[in-house]
C-alpha cells in the first residue's frame, strides 16, 4: 500500500468522523423532547411507562446542550465540519429544559392560587 492510498484512506475516515459530530447531542435532544409526550400516551399504557421518562427530561436536555456546545467548540475553525446536528441538539435540549421549567413554575403558581 502506498503512502498516497494511506493518506486517502485516512482522509475518508476523518471526513466520516467529522460528519457525525453532534449526533449524540441531537439524539439526546430528540429523546428529551420525545419524553415530554409520554404522559399523553393512552390510558391502557402502564403508568410507569407514561410517567417514569418525565424524570429524565431535564437531565437529557442538559446533556444535549452540553454535548452540543462541546461539539460546536471542537468544530470551530475546521472547514470540513458541519455542526448542524450539534446546533439542532442544543436547540432541542434547550427547548426541553425551558418547557419543563415553565410547566413546573405554572404548576406551583396554579397550586398557590388554588389554596388562597
């Protein structure tokens, strides 16, 4: 194998690795948003399947944001990097965390209004 073939092979591997940056962030963000819909599953679904994922929304969202920001930081300055998955993961994770916190604040406000 010549050095040209080795270089071409390593470039292809490098390109494949760079295209996958942000995949973890995107998967975590998608999972966090999907877990928000679990309480709305039909009533015949067991309660543990409907409500257990709710406890993991905020950790998954925070993980998506952190992984996405790390991927964006590593992709900065590299011409061949396409950080679109990392950006989408950060957006999905932020959405999951903000909506969860908004629901918690609303529930606290509603309960305070009910007992006054």
